[in-house]
């Protein structure tokens, strides 16, 4: 199952009254950590877990602490210090060596499920929101609330985050973890040939919302794209008229037909996704733009053509990895360079 929080909420929601639950959240880190502030997961009375707060190193111990809160309606905090010889994470040689602070909150009807049903509703409607969780000074009632874009506090809280996904903010002398929650990326794949299968499969495995478009009956057959969220049979020229595509974050054009590719690139100018990738060499990009009657200056956003990072990809699965890696980096505002410096341009 994908590790997007929206997926975990979908698993939790039908069982919210059948079992006792605790929500675990990383609210601060010092030094290296597998997960960052705002990472969340669920624990229940049957020992099941949804999500992860570390690389699998700490979850069992966190679950033991969570059991003590499941029926209490309370919240508490934990700290794992990978540099402290007396800390369990140090003694077991697990973790990344940094310090990680965990917030545990009982989730039950009495505390309105911490507003998580509202969070799920917003994400299903593909709406962003801010989720605030009170960090207790000692054991106290678990408190959380949601703040939508229409709330007067929304802009102020975003400003306090300073571009971070999550961070601790103060309100009325109380510390709250404020997390900017957004729906998973919506990827549009235009072209349903054989090489689109691993691209759609990998994107859905990452928890992305994937729309697939191909007007040709022999392409985009449902049996080959069972994981796609939706399949559209419209002409690429009409993509901008599809209501389901109003919130597309990224698009990859790969019909292997110059005219269809040209129509798709033209229509995407009206949808304005943050990333547009075109499969094929530079010469194909030139041909597609000429067929579309578009100059570089006409493009609202840079066209990634050829799409993808230089991974030495050749097979469809390798190309899918290359394209999605570049797409992910653009959506996250990352530079897609080697973290170790092993690979240099």
C-alpha cells in the first residue's frame, strides 16, 4: 500500500469505531532522521500499523507506548536519541543517529477523531489544509484542529512555516505542530502504449492520482492499466475541457504520434501543470512544437523534452524511473543532484 497519508486515512476511517487507535506524529528532529516533521502513522489495539515514523527501526517500541494511550483520550511525547548511550535507539544500534521527537495522540469519538475525518474529506476533494496538533507539556487531552484556506489564520500560519511542510508554531502560549497537508500529486499520462505501463504502475505505487488519456481503442486497455485512477478516451486536443483534469500537477506526453503529441502540448498550455514531460529526443521536441505551431516563447512552463534525468535508461521501466524522478524533483522544488556527490555533472 502506498505510504501517502491519504491512503492511511482511507484504511483507518472504516475501522475508526471498531478498534482503539493512536496517531503518532514526528513533530521535531535534531540531526539526521529517516522521516521529517509532519510524518504520521496509526497504531491500533490489534497491533496493526499504518504508515511509518522511521525506517522501521522504532515503530515497535513506539507501539508499546501507544498502547498505554489508546483508551485514555490523552496525548504524550517521546524522544529517541541516537547519540545517547542510555537511549534504546542507541543501545540497539538503530535509527539514523539523530534525535527524533514523537507526539502520540489517542483518536476516539470523544475527541472528534482529532478532526481526521475532516482531513480525509479535504484530501479527497483535493483541497490543501493546515493540520494543527497540540504538543502537551505533560499528559493531557489530545487536541487537534484543521485550518482551511478560507480561515483568516491560514495565511499567517503558512508564513510561520516559512516554506516548510511542518513546524512548531505558538498560539496563545501553546506549542502546536502545524502541518501543511496537500493531496497526492495528480499525474496525467497522455498515451497508453506498452511503455506507459511501468510509468503508470510506478506513479500509483507512489500513491499518486493518475489519469490516463488515449483516444485509440487499441491503447490504454483497462486490463493493462488497472492501477490508473481514471482512463479518458477524449482527443488530446480536448484535454483542457475535462473537469477531472482541472487540478493536474504534472503531465507526461508519450503517444508516439507527432500530431497527438502536438495537440496534447497545446491543450496542456491551458491546464498549466507544474511539469510537462515529452518523451523522445530533442529533434522530436522540435518537430512536435513546429506541428503545434508553438514557439518556445509561447510555452507557459518549460517543456521537459527529452523528459527525465540522465540515468542511462533504456528499458521502459528504467525510462519510467527517470521521468518520474525528474517530475518528483520539480514538484518538490528539489535540484535532483546526487546527495553524496558521487555523481557530478
